[in-house]
C-alpha cells in the first residue's frame, strides 16, 4: 500500500465524527504545507505491538541523537486519540514556545512542549494553528 492509501485506510477506519474532523484537518495540513513529504506511522513497534496511536505526518525532519545516530521523521503529525485530536510539531528547540506564543489564542486546547491537543476542530482557531505549524516547520528546517 502507498502512503496515501495507508492514510486513506486509517481515516476511513475512524468513527464517523472523528473521521470527518481528521479528514478536514488532513486537507488543512496539505493546504498549509503543499507538496510536503507524506508519512504514515501505524503506531506499531518492530514486534508489531501497538505502542502509540497512528500518525499522519507532513514534511521531513532529521532527529539527531546524542550518540550521533539520526532518524528521519515528519515535521508535523496529526493523530486521533480517545480525547480528540493531537497535532505534533517536531524539532522545536524551546519546549515552552508553543504554549507561550499560541496557548492563549489557539482556543480550547492543551499545549505542551511539542503537542497541541483538542477535542474538536470547532474548539480551536485554525489561523493560529496554521501559524504554529508554519513556525514549527521553519524551526525544524533550520536544524
């Protein structure tokens, strides 16, 4: 299956209310980051054990570990979970930046170091989410 097919399969597997919200958020991300590299992480480890929720990823970021090893990953990811939706913005050096900069204007969302969690798209300001995503992509690309 191609990445696009995996994404479509994942979105179609979600319950009706969450499916439509994730489809809308996916379209939003493609509009904000046109032509970006696409990812799909199924949430399973090398033993096929589920260790996290599946993620749709956008962009490319190289994680650099202290031991010198690297791993290719997405810059921004979205995931449905039991509490709603999470948006992950990877590669931020300042883990307080998202909360300090966007936390008060984003809407009903919990903002942590690299994650923005919310129950529904109607609870957040998409223009503010777009600013956070664009900042994160710029920041992680700067390395």
